[in-house]
């Protein structure tokens, strides 16, 4: 199965700052990559699919890029509601696999 | 707006079978192109895809669980179900049901999750 690796494990950021999260795949997944946001006690929410396409109602401050094995999620100006854990997921191969997540916490 | 809701026993004894149901509202399980999945999350850890079922009954399971996993769909009650046999402590997790509108690619609707503990 494809192993998804996310870095860093934790990011400490001040509100208003921008942040970039990284996700790597053990082999190419082309652009078949999604990002999810999860807050405590909630299910994950789809943010990005196709590596760079925002899902419905996702603010423009969220952007994704990359292809092949290296991907990034950028949040341009962190709002209070953005402090959460972010997961990447590949859907190029079965079984679908997720990274272990990056926690974005308030500095 | 589609909503999913997991139900079932939250405490299972080792070696027993976990049975969960996901009730779908605001949409139909027999809508073509939608795949109905189960995903679990270990405490403080990442997400693990277990498998999906299509309304026709076709399934696709994660090979890790294939020998002890079974899914079914009930179009009359608009639900789909999971059974995971031979439960161990390693299966303690939050179990989510989720919808994939794109042929099992991404997951855009999720249940709230049900915590399952495996303990004697």
C-alpha cells in the first residue's frame, strides 16, 4: 500500500500568519490527493481534492499544490477556526491511505 | 443536506464481532456513483480506510481486514452495515461511516463517529 508521510507533526503558529503543510507519498499518486481538516470531537472535513481543487464552501485562504509524490497545503492567513489537525489522503491506489496528520496549534 | 449516523454497541469483548449500522438521511444509498465507506481512527492516531460497499452489494475491502470484515447495504432502510469479527484491543477506535461521491476517491459526508472499545 502507499504510505503517506506528513510533516511536521506539529506547527505552532500565530493567528494571521500563513502556514505550509507537507505531505509525501511513497510512490506517485499523480494528483489523486485530498486534504482534510479535523477538529476535536468532530469528523474530518474535506478541504481539497485533485491536489488543488477546493471542496464546496472551503475558503480561498486554503490552497493545495503538488503532484506525483510531493504535496503541500497552504493556509494564507490563519483564522481562529483553522487550528486543527490536517490529514492528506491518496486515492490513486487501493487501499486508500491517509497520513498521520499535522496539528496546527496556536503559538 | 446528507447526514450519516453510526449506531451500534460501543463495547465489545475480545474475540467477539463488532456490528455497526450507518443510517443515511437526506439522500439515498442507491444513488449511482456513491460509495459507502467505513473509516476508523485510533486514539491520537491517523485514519484507516476499512472498505466500501456500493448499492449493488459490490464491496472493496482493505486487505488488512479482508479476512474478518463484511459489509452490507439495505436499500429498504437506507442503511449500510459493517461487521468485524475476532475483535482485539487493537481494534479499539472511533469508527466513521462516510460517503464518497466520486467512486470511492474522497469522502465528503461523514457520520459523527462511534467510539468502540474492546475489553473484557
